[in-house]
């Protein structure tokens, strides 16, 4: 399915103000600056749709995009962003957890990790939490263009080992919005 028509719908700080759940939805999670907003733009082939930045912390609320009038893509604010207070970070954690646990139409969480970096403690906690709560998810290793093919494979194996240790079996996609690598695979996960 080509993702043809894509429109911004709304920004929601928490579950109670999310749009009515009239479409199935896919959300994009991960540390600040891993490339969540860029991936949404690549999927819908519309560079300026989701705002991106080389400064972490760009996306501050849950931003809803509607695709082909039948799907919501939800850009989540990144976690681990150092420039906000502890209280704000905790509120973020609560709001996002509520959203993930209670949004009835959520079909898939795409968790992004920068392929150059080992998953952080926060990443690992999040994998574990998603697994324990039986939320359907996949991991996207982003910015693959920054590494050689061999190094990409090493990163993928490292991630697989971490997930295996938690008894988690989920798809892993190596992607680059710069070279359009893995974009088709992500689309396929979404349409499935
Ligand atoms: P927050 O909104 O702060 O949570 O960040 P984000 O995860 O939405 O990241 P964003 O999409 O804004 O991208 C962060 C930076 O990484 C930008 O400068 C992007 O251009 C860059 N970037 C994103 N994807 C890729 C990629 O595949 N390759 C390379 N080289 N750079 C990328
Ligand atoms: Mg963003």
C-alpha cells in the first residue's frame, strides 16, 4: 500500500486529549534525536511533514498524522532528553505509559535505536516493559548510513542477543532515511 495522502491531525500531550480512536495506529518511540520524525517523513515521502531537528527534544507532544484516511502514525516525544526537569521527565513517562497501555487502537510500537550506539539502559527497560505488557513492537536500528555494512550487522546481532536474553522475539529493521534503506520493510510491518 503506498502511503499517499498524509496530513497532520493534532498534537496531544496525553491520552485524554488524543483524537477519537477511529483508525488503527502505529507509534514511534525512542531516545531524542534517533530519527523518529524523519522516519515518519520517509514513510509518507514528505520531508517537511513531521518537524525534525539536529537538536534533541524537538518533538514535545504526541503528534498525530493521518495516512490514506485509514491509519494514524503517532510521533512520540523522545525520552532521555536531558534539557527537561526530573518532574517533566517523570510526567512524560507516566503519560506515555498510560497511552501505550490504554490506547485501544494501538497496533504496533516502532522503537528506534541509533545503530551506532549500544541500546541504553532506558532502551532496555523499555523493551522489557513492552514485552512484559505484551505490546506488539519492532525495533528499528536507525541511521544505518553512518556505519559500514559489517558494523550494521554487528549492531543487529548485539541487539538480537539483548532481546534473546529477555526472551523477546520481535522484528528488527535496519534503516536509513538518507538512503531509504529499510523503509519498505517498515511499511510492510505497518500494513501487516
Ligand atoms: P526528537 O523529536 O528530539 O525526539 O528527535 P527525533 O527522534 O524525532 O529525530 P529527528 O527525526 O528530528 O532526527 C534527528 C536528527 O537525525 C536530524 O538531524 C535528522 O536529519 C537526522 N537523521 C534522521 N534519520 C537519519 C538517517 O537515517 N541518517 C542520518 N545520517 N541522519 C538522520
Ligand atoms: Mg521528533
